[in-house]
């Protein structure tokens, strides 16, 4: 406790300075997932709770309904970033990333980009994947739409494509 004897202020604070923030030793800002929460569509869904939006909900820990799943004849998923945006890296979180069978990790897939949703350019051709999480870095391009085409959904006889999260980054 501070006790004073007069009627004036005990302390006068004219100004003070907080240091830190923006200094050269601060870590760089975390990369922004451009796909997070953006409108997503797909060829089909295995169940209503496994819709395309589950691949951009920012979570892989919500159990097997935290993914997009498709058993369609031509399995594709796409996201609309809203406006033409520089994209340079994709991160795909497959079955094993959500706690399901790693043999169901998407085996063969292409990633395409488009500025108009009509003309698509293939940017990534991933083959024989077995990893739970795959990262695909490309020379940065401008894109509004990003599409995943699943060519072989799993490494065994299971026919469902499962994507827990599809992330898009500028670099
Ligand atoms: Ca998810």
C-alpha cells in the first residue's frame, strides 16, 4: 500500500513505452490458410455429415465426420477462394490425419487451379501417396478456385475418397 500525506497525486505517469512487437527477433506471422471456411463443393458425399465443407472447417480431430468423403464415380472436390489470389502451397490431410485407416490415405490425385471455374490447369500430380499429410509447393500462381481430383482413393480395395482438410497458402 502507498500512503501519501499531501493532497496531490502520488504518481504522475506522463508516458510509457511497451517494447516488443514488430522487432527483428519476433517470429514471422503464421501462414494464413486461404481455404479456411470458404465455399466448397464436390461430386458427391458419402453422407450428409461428410460434405465438402468438412475439408475447410479447420479441424481434423472431430472424428470420421470431420472429413469430406466421396464414393462417386468421378471424385472431385473444389473450393472457391472468393477472388483471384496468389497460391503457392497446398496441404492435404488424408484419412490417417483424422485417425482413420492410413491405408485409406488418398493414393493418386491431381490438384488443379482456375481463375474462372471453367478452365483448369493441373499444378500437382501426386502418385502412390501413403502419407497422412501431404504438402505440395508450386511456383505461385493466381487462382480463385482450387480443385482436387481423386484418381485412386486408397491403397487398398476401399473405394471412398477421404479428405479431412485441404489447406491453401500463398507460399
Ligand atoms: Ca475437417
